C-alpha cells in the first residue's frame, strides 16, 4: 500500500458471521461466559454499538493469525505500522461509551 492511500474500510461482523468465522455456534458465542473465556485468550471484545453484538473483522483476523503456528501464518499477517494505527483510530471512533461511563 502506498503511503498516501487509506486502508480499505473495516467490516463489522454480527453474532452469526463471527461464530461461523471462529467455528463456534451462535448459542455458544452468545453466552457471555464463553466470550469472556475467549477474551482472556486475546480474542477481541465486541464493539460497543447499542443494540448490536458485533466484532471488527480485522481484529478477529489478527487474533486468528496469532493462534496459528508461525510457519502457517500468512506472510501478510503483520500490518504496516501506519495502517495498524489508522485501523485502531477508526475502531476508537466506532466505540460508543455506555451511559453513565466517563470518557
């Protein structure tokens, strides 16, 4: 990617698509205790979008890549620093603070 190009738009995955992507059932992923167990292993928490249980696809892809043995990881698993910073900035803009929490 050239320095002046923006990264491609991020995609938000709902509960069903996320469950399929990680090989779990919707019912399994819906349970908060199961999600917390995954998060303890580095899985990204759901985005804070009111009324929607959703995850950032890039964050899930990064986590999946990190679970693979180094020899099997895709060669492009590491994002350039600038792109990673831009993706993180976009994710921060998507985050919504729950009511009653200070920013």
